[in-house]
């Protein structure tokens, strides 16, 4: 793994590349001087006016999105993103590649009506770009299998994957991580027969994690398991806890490195240090950087930090289903895995459901409400144009005033995307409390 000191080494080379690509050549202007010794030309017959030049062919505009790689620090991702934009301009002349500085203002999670930041900021950047009529980039590392090596795919995607284009470059594992990307970008060629790949997922385990009050810290190993050395972060838990005061349940992955004479700490794949997430990163990293765990092991490491409000520990979270939502709040159909106990054994079944971004985060605050097992309660949530709930109202399922008050208060702790038209929205949800 390369030292983060390589972060700055990308910038001079990149500036040369971008500087060369941005030179504008002005046409030469000649001065015509009449020569008195020249005989005046004979008048010519009028000619038909020249045909108007053909209209330029439309070229789709492409937003080069931030590169997501949990092993890279922010400055490295930014430099590689700019370099990718320059190489795509070379290999995709039939597309207009927009510079990151032109793209980023369009991707900010703010209300078009008021400019306020959206209550929930986790909307996929690709969706925001598609809403602006742009194509997007997708960077995918692909193993070819059977000793054929590895490649990097750069896909240009449109909403609905109608006009996808794929470029491929070699992935050399002998190089450092940043240089692997740079070499692949420099060798990109169009790939005509790219397919759609599936992926494998792994669920992390908290075995060997450090649990200290409401804070859990896991220094990750392969597939999300925890290193026994997670206990080395014990001296940071009080500082980390202070960063989540007033929250219900939050999990963040943090990229750290404490060797090489410097200490680095960032939220993984957080590209802008502004807003709520930027402030939270600064707080968490202040606690981690000061910890003895920072310098215990060399190289880059992922530290998973989880906070759960003390009063929620061990309480049952209800299942949440969206019954309906106004069309100005984005929703999708999705598969959802539901846990159930049959003959004393846990089983899972999948259901098709309507999903509104971040609605599942309501399960934690709703766990404060002691609804009887088997209860199914329907409620409405009024959502402001910046995604902040303004009111929750139980529609049916219970007449217990204390329970109704608890549920309506919990619904107000949600956070949603900005609405698509600058007007308020409404989400109706079904809440089901299963037996523990």
C-alpha cells in the first residue's frame, strides 16, 4: 500500500495533462494590402450563396462522478477523477466530457426552491446527474477468472441504461493502488461486448469488536470481520460518543493510517467536507487520531464506528413498508428480506415493496414505542420541500393515546430527500411490530 505522501505527487502530472488539454488556439488573421500594380479583376457573375454548414451532431454530456474506492483518501480520489475526465475526452470524442468543476454544483443535495441542504443527503449521485439530463461514469474492477488477469471498466451510463458505452484498461496488481488506476486510464479502449455483472455481498460480524457503552468500534479484516486489535481504540470511545449526541443509530466507515510519520483519518468516500457529514467527520477523526490505536499497525485500515442511543439497546425495531408516496418524492420498487421465526428457527423471506430513500432509518426512533407484538399501524408523514418531516399522524391501527403520541414524535425524527418540485410531500407507511 502506498503512503499518502503520494497524494500530492499526482497533482503536478495532472496539471500538465489538463493544461495541455485546455489550450485554445486562435485562428491566424492575415492583413490584405492592395497592390497598385495589380490589374483589377474582371467582374464575375453572381454566385449562389454558400450552403449553411450542417448542424453539429448532438454529443451526450457525461458527468464524471467521484471515484468510490474505500482504500483511497480524498485527495487521491479527486486527482484520479480529474485524470479520468481528461482521458475520457481523448477516447470518447463522440461524447462531451464535463469537467468536475462543472458537474459538482449540479450534484449538491440542496432544495431548488430555497437552497437549503436536504435533510437526507445520501441520494446516489448518478440519480442526481440523470435528473440533470447527463450521462454518468461507473468505475468497476473486474476479475476475468481462470488466470486471465484483471481489468478496469469505465462505463458511461444513462438513466435506464439505454446508451451505455464501456471502456476497458488493464489492472496491474504489481503497481501501487493509485498507479493501477493511472495506468488503466492511460490504456483505455472501447469494449463492444461488455455484459452486466453481478456481485457478491458479505455481512460484517461484530465478533472481536470493541463495545463500550453506546459505541462499537470494529477495525475491519476481510469480509467485515473485526480484528482483535479493535480494543486498542478503547481510549477514543468517549470522544466518538460525543460526536453522535442526539442521534438514534449511526454507522460510519473511517479510513485511517498512522504510520509513515503522519496520521490520516477520513470518512470513506466522503468527497465534500461541508455540511453535517463534514462536521461529523472532523469530530470522529479528532477522537481517533488521538487514540493509541492509530499507530498500532502499519498501512491503511478501515475502522467501522457505530453508535446506538442507550435507550434503544435490545429493543425491537418495527418493519416499515411504504404504502404510498406523492410523486414529488423519489420512490422505487425493491426486494426486502424479512426475518421471521418458524419452529424456533430464524428464516428469511423476500417481499416486493415500494421504497422511499432513508425510510428504514425510522425503525430506530420507533423502537422507543412499546407497541404490542403483532401490531400493524398506518401513519402519514408530512415532508417539507427540503426533506424534513413537519408532522406525523397515526391513521389507523391503535387508539392508545400514549402509543400514538410516541409514534408521531418518532416519525418527526426522520430525514428525506428534497422534493422534486419544491413543494411539500406526503409518505404513508405501515409499521409492524413483530414478536422478539
